[in-house]
C-alpha cells in the first residue's frame, strides 16, 4: 500500500481562552469562519474554526494551563516541534501598518530570505495572544515551478 496524502485539511491551536483567541483571529486578522462561531459557557464545548482557503484552522479549549514557550523566529535556537503559520500578503508594508498596535511583533523590522533558485521573500513575525508565532510573507520573485 502506498500512502497518498492529498492536502493539509486542518491544523489545531489549543488555548485556555477560546473567545479571546477567536476575537484575535476574526477581528485583528480578518479571517472568515469555516463554521459560524457560537460562544458557549461550557468550556469543553468551546471551539472555533476559520477558513484559510486550503486549510481549516480550529481553536479548541484546553484545561492545561502550562504557558507556551515562545519561539524566537531564529530556527536554530528554537525547540523542536511545529513552529509557526505563515500568511502570504500582496503588500507586506501595508499589512504591517494595518496590524501596528494590534499585535506583539517578534522582532523589529523585516527579514529577507534570498535563495539561489530565484525565490525571494520578505517576512515579519508576530505572536497571537497565546504566544503562537505567525508570519506575514511577501514573495518578491518566484522561480519557475516554485510555489
């Protein structure tokens, strides 16, 4: 048997405060719901979902109160495990200006990434209210066949 994965279906973020994180992803980042969010007083039933096009982002409640170890945006120094989620934007400067004062930036300024293949990015990292790292990326040039 040959395993055939067709696409990434969803990713899950766990939080102690579903309404707060839902508000951030909806109001600050402007993400549309996948299934309309309904606030409930029962913690075990709290969840939200966002439509990211080819991926559904779920936010589920957890009772584990251990704080998340924040990533540094320096891969060589960060712990193993899933690192971040990145959103492509058409105009990085405009997106950063729109989020100014709404997010906790991971560091000052932009980071460029240039690859000999012709793929070039500029990006900037920030944290959601729970400390999960999110990137805004602006591909500058795409190599033939690169995505």
